[in-house]
């Protein structure tokens, strides 16, 4: 009995540690949410200090000698073998996080937090004035720090990573390397460019049927209804507006998403709500028993993105969805819109400068551009100050267009200002996972998709929750995708899906 009680205490101590660590992280998240949604411009210096101190506290907590001893205690053979499967998975997540965090000296991490908090602010200014020079010194510092961090990860965590950039990718997508991803890119790039060119040989589809003045307050009502239909709980989450849409999960009971609305183009806000709603459903759908554990997060950034892209593209840009929406649009706007015409208008493929406005077919090309630039930046083939020119060149060779200014080119995305190098591949992985998952969903439960046109989406959310969401971080991406679809990631599903779908949009 003495022994059992001691073991119980050991697990309780770990749970107590996890809760305190998560509370620190979630409080930091709330400050960052406020920075993007409500904070006045000049609050940045104080906010930068606040975020830094909390992040440093969390870092010190996770890397302290006592934490190391706790991990050793949990992994003691006799103790570990008696844990249940969920507990074992949580310990594995803990070990991964501990090793990753332990890889950096506190001082380097502190520099990272300071540089990126300021970096985000500089990026916003630079984008507003469309002047890369304003962001350049910040970005140079960030790239330098992230390279050092990549080296640290290579030395102590991802010892088989060939480069610091490889290690960077692993942070976001465990099991993925630059080489594997480059292989995927090589298989996709030419077929995609050729497919887009095939589409552009046909007369362009009209976008105007769904582009009209639609008051923002009514758009918000519509987005709210769509989120409710998706099964998003407003008792456990909220929707606000920000320049760059994002989702923040602070446990399964407080999940916040933001949208960016456009009065003359409701599709922007609608698809942002569905995209972020997909992320939010993942966070709300993690099994309650994982809520206050370190495994309360998505399997990887790529898997997380597959859930947002499922709702945005697979469902939100499907003909079934527009059958559901057209009658509601008439109620809100008085306009009669043919569902098929609306479906086609929502699926126009054209070369565009901005990633987040890109259609499904050209979107992967935007990611390939960033991946190739990041790789060159980290190998030393490209210097930070050369980025704008390199960006414009690649944009021209992949999509045949050249950005007129930095704001619609190299400055368009927030990611680099947050130090997220190696993150962009997740977006393309998300598209690939989403196509593969949807293929399985439609094949294994054909009835589910028939309900989509009636707005009957809860069974779809339930399928995703049972197969993906509930596990949180318990499964690694490859294990999860094999469990759900019966095979490892296969890029062919995306190409197949494009071929089938866009034949209904263009006369291919
Ligand atoms: Zn996303």
C-alpha cells in the first residue's frame, strides 16, 4: 500500500507540474492574443517585457534540474511499465518537449523571445509602409538566432538532421526532413504548374456573382452560423477580428479564433472563419482527459493545418456547401444565387500575389516558393537583404507575376517575424493530409457527405473528432495518418482531388 501510494504521488506531482506549466503558457498566449486583437500600438514595449518574462519562466520551469529528475522518475522501468497507454503517451510527449526546450541555453531563448516580439511589431510597420528596410535589421537578427537554435537542436535532439533547417522542420512536423519534403515538392511542382496552365487555357470563370457589398455586421452573423453548424462551441470559444487571422487554444474550454473581413468580398471572411474554425474544432475536440496534460495540442502543425483546410477547402469550397449556403445568402442579402455558379466563383484559379488569398491549385506554389527561399537562406546561398529580389524572381517563374511592392511580396506573411522558419512546409503538408483524409472519409462513410448540402455537418465533425481530434498529441503524424487512412502520406490524393473537382469548375 505504501508503495502504491508513493507511485500515485509521483504521477500526481507530474500532473501538478503540467498544470502549472500549461497555465503559464496559456497566460502568455492570452497576452499575445490581446496584442493582435485589442492592444493599442504603443503598448508594445511593455507587452514585449511581459511576454518575455512569462516565456522565460515557463522555459526555466521546463528545463530545471528538478524537471529532469521528474522525467527520470517517470521513466523508471518499474514505474513506467505500470502506466496505462494514455499515461505512457503523455510521458513521451513530455520527454520530447523537455529535450527540445533543454536544447537551448536560457540566454539564447531570451534573445529569441525579445527579437521576435519586437520583430512582429517592426514587420507590421514595414508592411504598412511597404518598406522591407524597416524590417531588415530585425529579420537579420532573427535568422541569426534561429540558425543558432537549429544547431542546438541538431546537437542534442534531432541528431540525424543534416542541417539546422532540417531541425527547424522537425520542430513543426516530427519525422519530416527538408530532403523528404523536397522530394514531395519535386513530385508536385511540375504537375501543378502544368495543371494551372491547362486551366488558364480556358475562359476565366466569373467571380462577380459572389462579390458584392455585404455589411460586416451581417457577415459576422453568417460566419457565426457557419461556425455553429460546424459544431464550434461559443460557450468554449469566441470569434474576433484581427489583421492576420489565427486561432489560440488555451485548453479545450477557451479556444479563440479571429477573422479578417472584407465588405465587398464576403468569401474572404467566410473562408477565414471556416479555416480557423477547423483549427478551433481540433482544439475543442481533444479528449477532456488530456486537457490539463502536456498532450493537449495537435499531432503536428501539418495535421493541424489539415483540419483547417478540410473545412475551408474540402467542405467550404464544395458544391454541396454552396447548395447549403445559397438559400441563406438570399435571406441575408436578398440576392438569388445559383449554387453551381457560386461554387464555380468560389473556385476560380488565377495567379495571385498573396498566399492567403490564393486558390487551392496555386496555393501549394506559394508554399514551394517560401520553402526554397528558407532553404537557401539557411544554407547561406541567400542573404536576408537579397530576399525581396529573390522572392520576386521566384514568384515570376512559378506564377508568372511580379509583386509591385514589398507589402504584396516578401512582407505579406507574419511567420518570419515570429522566427517560424520550417513552418511553411506544414501548410502544404496540410493540403496533402486533408486530401488523403477526405478521400478516406468519403469512401468509408459515403452517407456523411450527402448531409453536407443540408448543413448537416455534425456527423462530419464527429468523424474527425473520433479519428483525429481526440488523440491530441498522443500520436505522431505518420502513425496517425496511417491509422486513419491505412497508408503513409501520399501526394497523389491531392492531384486526384484537383483533377476531379476542377473538371466541374472549368471545361477540362
Ligand atoms: Zn491554418
